[in-house]
């Protein structure tokens, strides 16, 4: 079992405890939060609380989370867009909406399930049982290139390139608003949001260094098409950084508009280019993929660039 300590800030005072638990604890649904409360696993000053309890600023709750039952990770014959493959690695153009590895609420149907079917036992074990071969991740609603290691030697070499920033990742995105400059850099540390565990945030005091370089590709009425190059790889980095300068990604309900925008539910973000040194040949590799249909259709609906 694990324990979570939940402190109530002033802005969340008066919210129902079951709703607050579902919003702040990653992977916990409202029904699951209510079951925890019914089982007496949410405590205030050592005593169980009811699911209809309203929180008050300054209260501190202990949430006891039972260990999740481990389910076998099975190969699944899911479609994969393979951009590059050899004996050491495979690069996939991940579809928007596909989860990279199993997680609460997504036990199967993931990229890892598809890779196990495609690669069999030839995946690096460094990522662990649930993340075999996974060198880096992209969000469910982000499309584009993702590199997977087939053996531990390749995994270690590629992870080292991630650490020293020689593995370059270039994204394209549509952001809200009109960026005035042609290019810029956001250099702001990122950490977990202090009250909402599903979100990341700029955190100057406790965050980890994060640097995103951006440049304008085209401007539309109310939106800007940008290219972003990551110098670091923090969770939700582009989404957090662009929102922090007043230009959240189109469709990003977590950091921008709270509802679908231009018919798109989920951020408009595509991992378009990868550059790295091949772990065996030590030769530079550059891979690029076209923008997916959802992205190009959005551009056409925005009208001519201005």
C-alpha cells in the first residue's frame, strides 16, 4: 500500500472530498475515490471521512492507496507505423490517441503491447516490465516519432544522449494567439503542480531545469504555427512552457482552453524530427515524418497565413 498526503489550499476549500481526490491523484476516477472513502482509506486526524465531506482550507488528509493488481503485459496485433528499424532500435510514428505504456485506466492497447507483438523478445529490459525498450515518451494525444531500444546496449547509449542533449527532438505545434517575435527561448524550471498531481507547472524553487527553443513557421488569425526544439525533456514541457508565456497549445484542455477547440480535444502537437547517434555504427541518424492529417486539416481550416 502507498500513502498520499493531501493538503487543502484556500482555493479548494468547500470542494467535495471525492471530487478533489479524483482531480488531484493521478489515475484515480471519481468512482474509485468514493470506494476508498467507503472502505475507510481516507483519514482526517486519524479518522475515516465520508464521501460527501466538504474540505476546508488548511486541512490535511491521509489517503491510503491499495497496491494495484499486476496484470500480464500481452502482445497485441495493433497497427504500427515503423519509420526505421534495425537490430538495435526501432523508431515509430506514434498515432495520436495511443498511450505509450500501460498505466491506470490503460491496461492494454498501448504502444508497448504493439511492440511486443512486432518485436517479440527483442526489446531492452532496462525500462522494466511495463516499459520494455522505451527510451523516452510522448503524451497520449501527441503524435509523432518515438525511439525504442531492442537491447540494453542501445538503450544505455540512447539514454546517455538524452541526458547530454545530443538526442535532438523537434516538434511542431499550433498555439493560441499571435507570437510577436520570430523566435525565442523559454528557460523556466518545471515541477509537479503543488495541488493538482495531473498537471506540471513552472516551479522556480523546486522544479528541474527545462529549456524550450521555439520559432514561428506561420501565423493565422488567432493562432500561430511553431516549431519547438527541446533542450531538456520534462513531462509536458512544451505544453507548460508555451502556456507560461500566454500561448497554450490549441486543444490543450489541461493547460489552455477547458473544452474542445476547433473540433480538437487534446493538444495539437507532433514530434516531427529525431536526430541521434546510432549506438552501434556511431553514425548520425536524422529521421523526419510528415504532419498527420488532423494537423494539416486544422491548418487548412484556419485559412491562409497572415
